[in-house]
């Protein structure tokens, strides 16, 4: 099977079986999504969603967050992984949104990655979800699932994975494809015990074809 054939089969399967796929983070605007994605690094969306309602109530916009102390922000996110660092990042991010971007979440990857706590993955999530740009955010799920299926070959970094996926997935499908791979990795293609026997991709997945049930 060629890579082109595999991509076609994977995309068609997801289009049929997961026509609606979106982030599981709860948010109401671009600022809230940016905060939630920063908090979600090495943490589950479920945990983030438990924390953000009170956080957003106290800090509804960049100004209130930017003038807060990291100690206060910490009290709202203490149950999140790495709360000390993330509290500092959130305050710094709020300050920079006000000082450099007129309180608006920027719409370019170059500007987004200037914000404290924002790396390429987070920036691509914002570009894809908020601004509907053809961007592919690569987290641990995307990195793992893309390699297992055979969509990527020899990719050793998230950036290498991103570049291969962007090259082979049509631009108009990149945003939803990001969610396809995340959700598949979260619920089916698990890191330690992938559920190959119940996976609809198994017949054309490199990992699934090698698995013993």
C-alpha cells in the first residue's frame, strides 16, 4: 500500500465515522481557549474543564489576568500539572496581550509563540480552531497515532510530524484531521494498550496489521 493510498483510506474512514470532531476543552472565546490550551499541556482536558469555570469567572479577559499575581492564579489551578509555571505563564500572557496586541489573541504563529506558555502546538490549535487556518497541532496523541497508522515515517519530532501531515492532508481537512487523530489516540489508539481489535482503521494501519489479538 502506498502512502497516498493509506492517507485516502484513513481520511475516508474518519469522514464517515467521525464527521464531527472538535476540541473537548470548554471555552467561549479565543482568550478562554488560549488559557485552556496552555493549561492542557501534560494534563487532561477533563481536569482543565473542572478548573476553568472559576478561573474564567475571576479572570474574564486579558487585563484582569495580566494585573493579577501568579500566586493568586495558582490558587485556581493548583490541581493542574505544573501549576507554578503555568500561573506565571498565564499572567505573562495576559500582560503581553494587553501591551503588544491590544488585548486580542493574535492570528499568526509568529506572534502567538511570543506569548509566555505558548509553543508551536498551542499556536496551531488557536490558528486552527479560532481562525480556521490550515494548521496541524501535534500533541502526544497526534505524534503517536500518525506514526502507528503509517501516515508519518521516521518523524522524530512534533515538527517533523506536522510537516508530513500538512503535506499529505488537504488544507480544508487539516483542522478536523487534528481532532480526528487526537480523539482516536485518546479513546482507541491508547499509548500502552491500543484497542486494535475494535479499531476501524486496523485493516490499513501499519501497527494494527502487526498486532496479535
